[in-house]
C-alpha cells in the first residue's frame, strides 16, 4: 500500500480546521498553525495517521471481520454509503439506532423482521392481507430498509467502526467504547482525540476532504478482502491435490495463514498549509 501524498491531502482541503475559539486543546499536537482565525492541521501528521489507520483496517478486513462506517451528516452520508458499499462493508448514514451495538440482538430481530416481510412477498402470504395491512407492512419495510438496510449482512458485532465527526456521532462512539470495539475516525480541531483509538486529524466538514480520507481507508479495506480471498483460493487448491500426492498432503496447511505489515509512526511536523 503506497504512502499517502501530503499534496493530495492539501488539494482536498484536509488541512482546514475549525475557528480557533472552537478548538479542543487536546488537538494541539496535530495543529500546525493558525491563519485568519482558523486552525491549520499538520498534514504530515495526518498522512502518517491515515496510513496507520489504513494498515490496521486492512488487517481487520483480511481477518474476515466487518467494519461499520458511520456518518449521518449531509455532506458525508452519500460519500460514505458509496465508498463502504463498494468495499462491501456495512454503513449507517441515517439516524443512528440507539443500542445499535450495545443491544445488537434487538437490532438483529428488526433485520430478521425485514427478511420475514420479504419472504411473505415471495410466498404469496402478503397478497392474502387486506389492503390496509399491506400498506402498513410496506411502510414498516420501507422504514426498516432506510435505517437498517445496509447492515442486513452484519450477523455479529463489527471488528471496528469508522466515524466521520465524532461530536455528531457521539452515541456511536460511546457504544463502541463500552464494548471495546476499536474506533477509527476523522477528528477535526473541535473534537477530543482521546475518545478514538485511531485518530485521523482532518477536516470532517468538507465533502472533498471526507471523500479523500474515505478513498484511502476503503481502498485498504478492499486490499484486505482481496488478500483474504487469495488465501481462501490458495487453501482450496491445496485441498484439491491429487490422491497420489498423499506424502505432501499434510504440508500446505500454512497456505491459509496470511498477516499484514505493521503501522506507521508520526513524522516530524513540517509546513502543510502553503
């Protein structure tokens, strides 16, 4: 996986923070300077942190665990839906359902209810209902689809969550903290980075900035999934060896094991806002 180019981050406006009066002092290590009353984020630190987060997400994806992407703000929801769907990962872009993680059993029941309605439509049961009942069921199905449609394949708690704007998605962050689920997030200068396991200091308001960061992390997730599939293919080929090769049959068990490389460190600050 190639290292992130600071110029690309600069062109996407990732370096623009919030007004200085709205800052969170805990973001000081990631701030390069102040210009016209706005904090400027150190993009060399952003590049190092996004590469570190991408490597960790790649490993989680390669392990077979799901990564839940969360963004309900207007300028982020479409980007997150598109990028996470392309990476075959679940996402929440409408209202965060309270207890989504801490009460996952109930959420799964709602998903099963949606599947039950679909079965009713397939087997003809739906047509036996009265017109009023069909309308109610359709409305219920549409509501479930809107809120939970993207997590229908998530049969267990995710291996990590990725959040855009931790202040807005504070309920999701609290639930993940309670269950010790790793939190990856775009963290702007008005937020507290201590709430996140993998901080990506960046502008979480501009759509270009959000798209740039999401592109990097979802590409890493896709790489992890590809590596996992290659692993499976190699393992299957090993199982399909000819019968006469019994002598070597016990050998290639390790073909099914693959691990990824470690994460990167913060680099020294340098001018990022020129």
